[in-house]
C-alpha cells in the first residue's frame, strides 16, 4: 500500500511539474533562497542572508538540484523536491527489509503519503520534502538502533547516523528540535528494560548519537547567532516576486 501511494504521488507530481511551468503553490520567498544558493553557493554569508524563517538545508537541497539539472530553475527545484520524497520512500523500503519492526517503517511512510499536503509538497518548491526525509529517516534509524534487545558495536555508528539526520532535520525546519527531547524520553523508557539498562555500550550509544544530533543544530545557531536568520524580513516583496519568476 505504501509503494502504491508513493508511485501515485510521484506520477501526480511529474504531471504537475511537466505541464505547469509557473509558480502556483510555490512560495516566492522559497524561490529566492533556492536561487541564491544555486547561483552563489553555500557559505556563511549566503546562509546568513537566508530570507525565510526555516533553516537553509531544504533550500540547499533544491539548489543542488538546480545546479545539477540546469535549465528551467523552477522545474529543476520542483524535481529536486520530488526527489527527496522518492529518496525517503526508497530509504524506508530498504530500511524495513533490515528492521526488526518493518510495520513501523511502512506505516510511517503510508501515513506521510496520504496526508493531504503531501501531493502539493512533492511537486512544489516547499521545504517539507527534504525536512521529512531527514526527520523520518533519522527517527526510524535511531529508534531501531536503541530498541534492539542487544546493542552491538555495529549499531553505534548507525545510531549516530540517525542522530545526525535528526539534527539536519532541525536545520530544515526548526520545530523538529522537539525530536531531541522526544528521543530522550524514548531512551528513558528503553533504559528500564533489564538487558538494555545494564549495558554501558547502550548508554554510550544513546549519548553519542544525541550529541551527534546537536552538531548541525549548534552550527546553525552559531552561524545565525540564534534560531532565526539575520536575513529574515530584509528582502523586498517586489524583489522576491521578480526572482521568484525565474
């Protein structure tokens, strides 16, 4: 069922991208940031000039698509947004094959795809696709790692990757910061299990993975000197409209 909705959503998005070549649901200010990163690259200066309140990573994802695909900037950015949903779907389907809880992975993808906003977000220059990619993959990988009956050294880097993805999700949409206290709560619940609670490796894995999650968050705060870009509100509506048409 999850695969069916993923394919259906992709076909819908491709039809929209192919036949509608002007901004409709696309946010003009999102287009501004995508254009800036695509043309000027990523640096401390360009990140500080982010004109949107959300973090820069979703815009960087779409800007990478623009630079890779070239041609029409709007279409390339939309295709990059769609690719984040396809990567998410592929990642979940692959991860579920190696999971002790495959139903959890498949259910998470299905619920996300049937949410009404998914059809718009997968075909427009919006931040939800890349943000959900890192948030969902991070959460599923991390929960899978810390919930195993027996922790092994092989699971430590995997849990750290999950933590890193959760941190990157925060740099896409800052409200994903709530994932971190939620992870702490999950860890507290898991620590009450006898075999896990007596394992020093398990505690080390939890601490290292959550510390890894804080690295992207710390870098964003250090660059912006807070959780909001210094460039928010500094652009003119007319400029945004003109660049958004590109």
